[in-house]
């Protein structure tokens, strides 16, 4: 029994869902998303709700049931509200600048790092140390944010680097602090 997969998904008034077999397209005020789901999943649209059900109780079908419902829920949430991830640059001399639709990072390399926004993603800079990644596809927003963070991940000894907003970095003690404890 799937706890997530059996829950019906409410459709907001401003969102239109179109189901054609396994192809589902969702259209809303922020844009349009389309995804092809597994053949073993049955997606039905009722008045104000979308329900995902599986064909059998086989292991593979049980695994995909909750996943399919979550993906469909994220599609509906994305076209109605959108998704956002925020990153912050921590460290002396770490800066970010808007350059057209992309950004330019200065993170103590010998050269600035340019990152271009892919289609459907919007990069915004607040001040000189905060980046907002916005879009309607949750997976794509998370992927772009992870690629930006990968340019200079937080250092575990100093805490400097690019981190998600609110991320706690546990600072390790250095060699001299470790000797003093022993």
C-alpha cells in the first residue's frame, strides 16, 4: 500500500491538466510542463483532482507509484507557484555579479567563473553575495543550484565557499586544535 501514491492531487483553479494515456501536460500562469509516465501507471483526472493508480502490486509498480504522484504534484506546483533555491557566498573577496541572463562568480580562482542560465531557469543576484535560482521544473532548479555550489563548495576548515541559504557547515578543528585536545 502506497501512502503517497494513493493521495489525490488537488488542481488549482489557474492550472489546466491534460492527460493523454501516459503523457501528461500541465499548463499554468508560470509556463507549461510535459512528462511521459510509465505504462504501468494509470492517471485519471476527475473534478478538481488528479489520481495516480498502479496496474499491479508488483515490486516495480509499487516503487514507481509514489514517485509518479510526486513528479505530477511537482509539475502542478511548478506551473502555479514555481520553485526557488537560494545560495550565498561566504568568504572575503567572494562575489557574484549579474551578466545578462547568467552570473559571474569571483571565488578566489585566477579567473572569474561564468555560469549561463539554461532554458526555463532564471538566475538573480541580490547584493554581491546571494544568488536566487528560479524556475518551474523542480529537478532543473536543484540541478543548476548544485552546479553553482560545485564551483567552490564550503571548506570544512574555514567555512568559506558557496552554500545553500541556511546550510550549516560543521567546521573541523585543525591540526593544532587536535593536538591540544589529546
